[in-house]
C-alpha cells in the first residue's frame, strides 16, 4: 500500500557473530523495516523484530511518526500499533497521514474522534462522555487520557510535569474480548497526533462495512456477523 503512495522502503540487514565464528556462519536477519514518504516528513517502521516495548502486554509491531520539517531529525509525534490491529484500519490511518500537507498541524479538536465512532453506533463512556467510547458489544474501546510510558512525543509539557501530575493526553484504542482478558490488540497515539488522523483510524475501526477475513479471532468469533464472500 505504501509503495503505491510513492513511499520508499529501506532494507536493513542485522546480524550476530560470535567471537572466532566464520563469516559464513554469522546469523543474519534481513527485513524491510522502514517506509519513508516522498517528502520525508512521515515514516512507518516495522519494529517487531527489534523486541520493542509492549502495550497491553502485546509487543509493538508498527511505529508511525511525523515531523514538521526536514530541518529536524526528531519526530513531532508517534503512534504505535501492536500485531493484529485490523489491517484496513491501519491502512486508512496511513492514507490520511499521506494526504496531509502538514502532518503535525492540528486541524480539529478531540470531539471529531468521538463523532466518528458514535456515527457508527458506538456508545460514549458513561463516566467520561467527552473522552471515551466503546462498541455496542463492549469489545473495542477508545479513550483520551494520559499516554502510557515510553510513548514518544515532542509536546514540551511532557518534560516539565511532576511525578504526581498527569502528562499530556493522547488517544488509546484496544480490543478486549472480556473484562480482564488478554487484549487482542492495542494502539497508542502520542499527545501531538492530530485529532483528525485519529478520527480516520477511529472511523475505520468502527465501520460496519464487511471485511474479508481468512481466520476469525476465537475469543470473539461467536459475536461476529458473517456474510458470504462475494
């Protein structure tokens, strides 16, 4: 998909060689890990082979970043996705990011994200109606609040908060088949991720349009509406 948008893919070769080991015996891992947009303002990295940190006890698979201009190598914001985030949802987020002329400039408020999911029948959180929603089966959740540790963001407030203060708020999304059960997947958006990009993710996540699946999650299989593939 990213190749079709003109993004460049970089292949990095990693290896491990023990002392006194012959070069031909070196363990080599070759993987395409970085995709960069034509203007180099945004990039997506497959980080799963690097043993990344975890969200909801699941390892991070994709890290997506953007910066304001090419004069700085640092990302203005980052978003993180574990394995099994629905592919079409991640695609819609990346397409929206690619279409942005300025990928770090906020264009809307957080209400846009909640509007995107409630338009598809999601229910607002009773306790936090302005900062949370869930699907009618109470499996998928969306919440605006303090981001988990290690989420990278250029918001300067993150550097000045005290230990007992809440940091900048960002969006979190996850699927939990039952209360207290292992998450199926999780996604975390840094505080500076523009809300309209999160809304693109949320709209795709909450969409009721049929999607093709070869394998259905066992934990939610009985709650899925199935239609024959056309």
